[in-house]
C-alpha cells in the first residue's frame, strides 16, 4: 500500500496551496475501500482548506516509525505503539464508538469448537494481527502472562496476518485454530458482512480499553497543519460530509480524551515486558 492523494485545483497563494497534511493509516483502519478513503480525504481537505495525503502501510511499525520521525503530521495508530512511544507522541483525537471512546480485544475460534477459555487453546496454531497491535497481539500475550504462560511456548505456532480481517479469515478457513482480533473490527464486519464471520465465534473478550487514537509527533512538523487537522476531526460530526464518513466507519464522532484513557494498555505492555 502507498499514498492516496486528493489534490484539488487551487490558485497560487490560496490556503489550499499550502503544504499538504500527511495522515497515516494503519491496519487499525476498518477498510482500505476507495469510497471510504476518498470521502475521508475529501472531507479533511474541505474542513482544513489544505490538500491531504492519506499514507498507508502494511504494518503498524512502518507508520509509527514515520510518525515518530516527523514524516507525518498525524496517524491513526493503535494504543500499544502509542503508549510505547508516549514521550515522543501527543494525543490528537480519539474515536467514539457506540457512545464510548473504548473498544475490546477478542480471541476468536471456530464456531463449533467447545473450548471455554483461553487456557483451552494450548497447542493451537494462533493468528495474530500485528506485533504492534494491542487487540491483535498484546492483549492475548497479557492474558497468557496472567496464567504464567508465554505465547512462544503456549501455542504450537503463531503467525501474523497484518490485518484484523485477515485474522478472521485465517480462523474461518482453518488456517489457524484461534486468533486475536480487534473487537470493533469484528463487530462491524459481523454487522456488514455476517457471512464473513459466520464460521467463527468470540471465545474471550478483554476489558474496555482506549480506542486506537489519532496521534501526532510531540513536536509536530507544522503546528498550523496539526491544529487544522484536529479541528476537522473534532468537528466531523457537525458536518454533513463528515457524518457520512463517520457512518461508513460506524463511529459516532472524534473527541478529546485524557491520556489516562490508555493507562490500562500501558499496564499490559509492562506486564508482558516483565514476563519476558
């Protein structure tokens, strides 16, 4: 995946002739559907009066590295890399889903499997989403750490699919016996494409955790661009085009939330690190 750019025709010297706002999208993003990304870019361009580049990469690590290096104005990342780089990043906005800035991590299995808890998955081939994913990696490792187990020895084998939809597909097809997936993605896909998840069921849910945030470098490349982007995100639910984008994402709005929202994820990261 590369860069999706929508550049309107503008007159020299107009506000839109300024440098583009570069926004990174990781696999936490629900879909790479062209209608969705096109509408998102179009709304942000209208709201900020600047050209916008939506920069996509295959892994969280690639986008996070670009963000920390100041090559992006902001990015929609996961809570795990956000807390891992907390000193280098700032919180811009948090999505609100079903009335809360929260989501959960799921462990899924085949719908007919009788397993009743994560301890029953010993010896599985397990599908993770991404090594920098909270819901698709960290939460399961933390749950195992609470049992005194490590992923490397608990499962017979594990692999990364680099996408939450790919985790669902791996379990559905039997490529994996179980998988770790973003609850927001799983629930929305269940609603929009019930046949896609029909062969799976949720075995375990985590507690409610801070929804994957929009983050920016602590020292942004351009404060004006970042302020314009933040205002556009926080005002999205007050604009007809913005509400259309939110409807495609199945989100209520974007909100300003305290950093403490991500403390539980930081605690999981610390637990896993201590477990080795």
